[in-house]
C-alpha cells in the first residue's frame, strides 16, 4: 500500500499540477476524522491530498476528485494570483489555498515587511494576497466550523484565513509553510494548528526567525521519511545533513546515467507538494500496520 516518490525530479515535474495522481485513493478505508481536532495521521493525509489538488487549475477536474471523496459542495474563489476553494461534505467544511505555481517564486513571496493583523503583525505580501479573496470566503464561511489547509504560499494564506475565522476553526494543517507573522500573532492562535515539514524544505526556514515565528505544532519528516513529533533543533540539523548527503549521492547516480534534469538541491526537492502527499500517506499506512 506504500507509494513511491516520483522518479522524475526535474523542476518541471515537481512544480507542475498533478493530473496523473490518484487523489483520495484509500479514502474509503481511511475516512476523514471530522471530530478529531488533535493531530491525526488520517487528516494529515487528507489535507495534504487536498493541498496538492489545489494546484490543479482545471475546476472540473478538482470538483470531480473532491466529489469522489464525498466533498460535494464546492466553491472556487480566484482573484489575480490568489486561488482557493471551499469544499464541504455533510460532516466537514474545508478551505484550501493554492501555493505558488513556480517554486522559484517562493523566494519572491517572502520579501515584505510586517504589517498589523489581528493581535500581531504578518507578512504584508501574504496579507495582500488573502485580502483579494477574503470578502468572498468570509461570505461562504459565515458561521461554519471549518478546516484550513494549504502548501507553501497556500499554507501561509490558510494560516491567515484561520486567524480571521479563529472562533470557528476546527484545525489548521499546513505543508511546507513559511513563517507568517510575529510572536504576538502566534500567541493569538488559540485553535489546533499543525505544520508538517519535509526534512530540508527550504521554504519552512523563511523568512528568517528575527521577527517571524511559525504557527502550529511541528510534525517533521526526517531523512528516512519517518514522521517525528517536534524533534529538537540538533536532531533536525543532523537529519538535514543526512538528507543533503543522500540527495548528493542520488544526483551523482542520476548524472552518471545521463539524467541532468534532476534538481540538485535537496531543499527544493523536499518542498514539492507531491512529496508531502506521499509521505503522509506512507506514514498513515505504516501507523495502521
């Protein structure tokens, strides 16, 4: 039941929308746990799948695959470069945001000053992006209790949306999220929040922790792709070094075989949303073995 990571590690393959992926395969065996607001391997996988699906621009494709998972009520909200959707079943309402279409654009997303938001301050670029769609999302949400999720920039937008809807947040799950705001903002987040980090994912280290802090409890995939519950700093550094060494060895093998398209940087490979979906699935099936 385990899934293998994609063999193609080129920039184009890691950044493209995944139309060749079997979304929610296994959903009948592992239904969404709508009453469980603690960290859940099932919900981590579901929301990673939804975060990956959010990258697909074809709304009919997205709607079809959400329906297969029982999420029959779907609303898309798109303005300029900000994209997201609300999907609901009889038991749960989920809001997901799309990340950047280009991995290199992530670095551009992270250049901004802190600006007031709620009880703290947040990244101005993220705030501006959410403001483009928030009026429509707020109208759709109303008084619904809701789950929020996203990958990369989508994770940042999901975090800010949860901050604004905080009294009705079931839980926030983010994947490869940058830091979003300052310590005061983090302290104001009194809802369940979990941030999933894949080993050397570069985006999770930005912006630098001078004025910025992360939202949520850390769930960390180490170099062996095992999920660890908030390892300490030195453990993470050791795992990051191991991950970099493994990537170098893998790339040498690929180059000797004539494959020169593979991204040589582990920090970018580990940011790919497809990796988060596969790692959370493998963790789920291993935890239930």
